[in-house]
C-alpha cells in the first residue's frame, strides 16, 4: 500500500473515493520504479476525473442496474454515453452527478441505436470536457486507463473508479455472426482488464497520458464460448454520428415539428401492409405485429417481431413516435425504414401501394 501511495503523490480525492485497480498487481508490482518511468500518472487521473459523470435512470430490479457512466464532450454540458435501458425513462430525463457532487436533470438530445450511443445535455456552463476531434488512436500493447462508475460504488462528490490495463488487440466486433448480443458491428479495442462491469458502460478509455481514446461498451458475453468480452469502441468511429446528433439529424421529429409543414395527404402505416403491436404503454416499442401478405412490407422482407428503429434516419423510440413521423411524409414519397431483427439491422425502402 505504501508503494501505491508513492505512485499518486498530491492526489487527494474526496472522502470515500474508490480508485479501483490502482491497487491492481500490475501497478503495485511496478512500485517506485514505475513511478519514475511514468511521472504523469497522477496528473492523468486528476485531469480526467472532472470530465466523467455518474448517470442514474430506469432500472432498479434484479439484473437491471439503474446506473451507468458517461463523460463530458462540451463545456456547455453535453455528455456522451452508451444507449441503454437506463436512459429509457418516461420523460426522457435522467439524473447526472458530476465529480464535484453537483446534481442535474439531463435530457436525451439524441441517440444512434446502430452504434449504441446517446448524447445527453445538462444545464451547466464552463465545464471541463473531452474534445472529440482530439481523440487518439492506439495500437495493441498500449497502456490505457478506464474510468467508470462500475458497480455504482461512487456517489456524490466521490471520484469514479480507475482501472489500468493494456490493449490486447484492435479487432472487428462481428455482431452479425451471432456471437455477441449487440447491434454494433465495427472496430473495438479488446482489453486485458475487467472493464465492462455493471455501471461501467459509457465510461471513458484514455491512454497513459489521459488523452481520449474510446468509450467503454456494454457487458457482452460470447454466446458460443460463454466468455465475457472487455472492450471499448474507438471515438474515431463515433465522431460523425455524434456530430449528427448534436445537429439534430437523429432527434425525434417532435423536437422541431413546429417548423415543418405537414403534407395534406400524409402516408399511413397500413399503406405498407404493416401493423404494430398494441400501443398500451407510455413508450411502447414499435415492434411489427403483423404484415399483410404480398404487401410492400412483405415483399421488402419485413416480418412480425421486427423492431423499427429509424424512419428516414429519424429515431422512433415508440409506436406513437413512429406514427407521428409518418405524418410528415407525403403518401407519394418513398420511406426508408431501419429495423432490428435479432441482433441484425436491416434497411428497406417502402412505397405505398395504390
């Protein structure tokens, strides 16, 4: 423990802080020698901590933790995190606690289910943040730091946990092969530390100097080998999607409907031969309940139990949102619909039948 104290001089986290994995053998074994080789470890930790937030929302029942992590990406309170059930609240607002203990109600600005990310916004100014355009790419063998509120151990003004690890590989997450239950199908960093724990999703991965590298992913188990995957998604793969979200390109239409003129004869879902599940909840997911034989939807390959995610690149998180989005589409126009079937995404273009 004495070696651990020498490693992080002048770091005085708030009372109750848990610096997880600063006590990992990989660090303790380095002792004073590692301190000399890496003089800025303490500076990296203290520099990153104010940019990481604790998020609280839906959940709370067995197996569904009501918390996760995120990090600031603008001085005006924008937060990047992972899209999950925690953010799926009835009023689209979640609780956010900063590293100094300040609490805010955050609203969901937008999300991209294909990349499993979301952007939140709190009413704050002059906050420390990560600039996404300054994210760095690293290679296998690079040492990294993972910051997250794993297991929800940090509350109030306590710092989140820190884990030190090494990038084992940069590889492709082959979600469509059915090995992992995720819609993301792209590059990931595979880590040697156990970073993807409950509450860790949405946390930040930095290099040894505290520079932004990636966002920690969800808990994933390989369905074929029943082994856990510890991984993070490179920020460079998410930049354009975050820019689109901030620009409102993936926001629900309701946010800007007052400035958009509706057509006189809008399209209706039945014109495609589609029928949704009964809308009985405040935010009933837009699952397809039935498809008429030989209808445009049937010929395009849509089937019952498909989940509609996008209509013309607009996120539709409920049956009500889907039907509302169609009121902005003329019946003579084609409609692009993206659905999720199992763990695979499929996009089709539909035209209303006469």
